[in-house]
C-alpha cells in the first residue's frame, strides 16, 4: 500500500507541473501536503458514497427495511477498473452517511453478478421465508464470460438469491436461472416491483433497443408480458438499467407509470445517460402518453442532463407512510470512468433524490430534488435577501467557510440578460463555469479549465448543455457541492445537471457575472457539517 501511495503522490505532483529540480523545496512541501490527505483522498467526496477501495459502478438492489436503507453496487474488489462483477453492499439510516459492509454476492460457475434489484417479499410468495422473517429476494443478471468468449449471444440470464438476515448473507436459488436467455445478446439488469394494482411481481428487463416486461406470482416463475421502446426515444447505444413504477401526478388523483431508461452511449451530452417515459400500464402493456409518442433521439425527457448521472434506480419497500420515490445514480460516465485521476478507489454515487411527477403544459415531467435527510447536516453560513449586481460579483471567497461541502441557493428574477454565468475557482487558476444562456434557453457546464482534465479527451472536450423547460421569468438555482462534484437543480428540480471535476486545490471562490445589471434574491450558502470518515469505510 505504501508503494502505491508514493506513485499517486508523484502522479499528482506531475500533473501540477511541479517537476523542476530547482523547485525541490516547493515539491517536497506540496508532496507533504498531498501525503497528509493520502494522495488521491483529496478527491474523495465528503458525503457521497464511495467504496473504501477499488472499482464501483451501477447502484443495485436498493431496498429499505426496519429503519435501514440498503445500497448494493457493481463492484470489482481486485482492481480500480471494471472486472468480474460482484455486488458490494453498504447501509445507511439516512441515505447520507454510509457504512460499507462485506461483499454480498460473488461470481460462481454460472458467471459474474451483473446489475439487478431486490425486493422484500412480505407475503413470502417465493416460499423462501422461515415463517417469521420475510425474505429479501435479489434478482440479478448472470453474465457468463466463457459463453461470451466463445462468441455465443445467450451468455446473459436472470437469477435470484434470498436473504433471511436483512441482506447480510445470501443463498442463491438452486434452480437458477429463472429466466433463460432467448437468444438476445444484451439481456440484463432486471428491476422488479410488486404491482399492487395487478397483483403480480413485475420485472422490467433491458435489451439492446427495448424493454421486456415479465410477470410472476412468486419471483421464480416468469412470463413474458410485452415489450416497449423500439421506435421511441434515444437509441444511439444499448438500453440498460431500467426502472418501472406507478406515480401519482402532483396536485391530482391521476396515476401514471414511469419508465426510467438508461443507455450507453447516447446520453444527451454524450456517453452515458438516463431518459424516461410516462404513460399507462394495463398489467401487460406499457403505452406512453400521446405527448411522448415517437420521441426523437434529441428529446427533452432526461432524469439528468449532466454527463455524470447514470444507471440510477429507486429504492424498494419505502413505507406507504413515507410515500416518496427515492432515487440514486452512479456519478460517472463510461467515456472516462476508468481513467479518472484516482487510484485507490474509483467512482461515487449521487446524493439521494426525491422524484415527483408533474403535468406541465401538454406533457408529463419528472422533477428531482435532494432528499430532505441532507438538510439535517446543514449549517447556514451566509444569507442575503437581495443583491444588485453590476456585471459581476463575488458571492463567496476564501474568507467564507469550506465550499467543498456546501449548498448554494439563489434566484434571478426578471431574466433579461443574454447570459448568466457562475464560476467556482481557486488560487491555482482552476475554474468551473456553468450557467444559463437566456437567449438560447439553455443551461451549460464548462469544465475545460476545472483542474486536471488531460486524463481523457472526452472529459472536458465539449461543453454540456440542457434545455430549459420552464417559462418562468424567475430562475431558481440550487447547487450541491462536494469536493469533486456539482449537482445543479434548476427551476425547483425541473432540470438537473450533475458533473464531476478534479481541481488541483479545493475551490474557494464563487462568483456570478452577466453583460449588464441584474438582481439576485434569496441568496443562501449552507455548509454540511459532519466528519468525513472514509478512512474506515464510511462516508
């Protein structure tokens, strides 16, 4: 471990252009500073979940039981790039601070353990229960590497395992797989819910260019119900990691079904992305609302327009008394995820978000906001009701508290300028720019000068954009900052952009500018206060 640590330090120093023999003193000083935070630990988030070490991608099998939120995730315990997939496991009481637990599911003779879901079988329909404890049943994809190497297309199948101790230990079903491969190359990522209306277990399963829906009375025996998606939405990549569930439309009694559908590549800004569809389900077939029929590739129904929110799904078994749809995604992109400048660990999850469904004009839209549990950790450090700005203003500087674990809120009323640009910067000259181009009705993020960017040409090669769907003359902005990530919630969650970055030093200044005079209202900066305990496997 010590040898690896030295390599990391030298790599970071090199990227900071501190290589001259004449600067040995400065080099040693900065090396000591980096050493104090253990090399690439300078990039580890304060409160987004990361594994203690090695590779992580998709969130899997998320369920809630007896006061605890369970997060499983695609995990390779022997390296910092993708490898033979396991299910890692972490738990939390509030979806903010996490404890990493031992690996839950490991590969076996049937293959690697790819993405899937987990449900609490309250009525013991599966028969796996012991009479007193409802089983937790995991549904996952087996990926057979031997079959893939032989050139077969049927190397992925669906299987189940069960736990009688709330996910700590698992027993794989002796009759796996429960769904054999029907000669489809990409056949994976089962997301299962209990469909109360139609009294069945319901599975959404991704294939190359569509979703397959299956029904079951017992989680063991599955029947193909229908398929959806071949002719609508974005298809410039493989469909993956679906989620499918009913939601009540806000301020109405109307119930609609939502299909969250990831694909890679083909995201709105390239690489990985997650679109969604809204419609009706009769127990067999899903039909999208007329406003979303035949959506083009470049449509405007995406969970998040940033480059770094992928494969997100919702928690199962949330109590009716709570009633929320709680969502979490993988905070990276397959374009560069295996090359980001961290070595000990790779990848983080987004914060938990609450989804809501609203009717906007003639269509339905998903809105997302941070789960309220994050508010517990906030401490207000700056508040101002109104600020008149002449071209530009620095809102927070080094004199303020730590911006690497902060929430910033503000509103811009009476939108009239062409462009409103925000900037996060530090003493090294790193600068993350983002904002709203009012003339184009587009949000954007530019990380070209955000810090270390040369590890991959795709990382900062293009600016990310998102369309503004709100017509309000007031723009609301909520920013969640956590050391190396920004999550932007515009217009009360109507448009989201999530992206990661790697500054050489933490950002210490936040400023805003435009072409002329404008007004900011309800400016608020909060700092998240908790100890970063990632050194012992907790976040």
